[in-house]
C-alpha cells in the first residue's frame, strides 16, 4: 500500500513538517515517489514512524534516534549496538517511572490529607479503615 504525505501524517499522528524534518535529518529514509514525483509512504515506512514516535515518547534524544536509524541501515551487523541503545533507553524509562511513582505516592498522600481536612470541616467522622490505619 502507498500513502501520500498527508495520509502518512494522519496515520502516524505526526505533522507533515515533522515527516519532512525526519527525512532531512535522516531518521527516515526518503520514501518512494509516485508517477508525479510526490512522496509515497509504504506500510514499512509507517511502521518505522510508529517506532520513532515511541522512542520520542520515552524521551530518547534525537541524537540517539539518529544513531539508531543509521545503524538500522547496516542490518544485522549492527544489531548489538542497536540493542545496547534500546537497553540504555529502557533503563532511563524505568528510572523515570520510579521517579514518577514516588511523585504519585506524594500526591496520593496529600490528597488523602485534604480529604481528612474536608471531612473534619464538615463534621464527619473518618471512615473505620482510616481510624485503624
């Protein structure tokens, strides 16, 4: 299947400008061209764009994404380094999740305190499980 740049943008969730930018910085190989010379993105292109989007969501820097994309062009010979990049990024994501979990716990604690304040202000007694905690 072949997709115009507008359709590829819609399907990938990226803007047309981002698709062109990714091509310019060599994150994305130049797509094929149709008979009129317009970009024609393939399903493989869309799959790669989906993966790039996930890498960006993990906070991976563009520099690392460019290295990964460059290595990808070398095929199996670069699999070890590509794996290492992903392992490093996975650790970064795990560290960030742990950090956010700590933030969530603090927020839950503070919300619970405010709920107790609200109940006291309304003259309500705390729930039985709160008394025993």
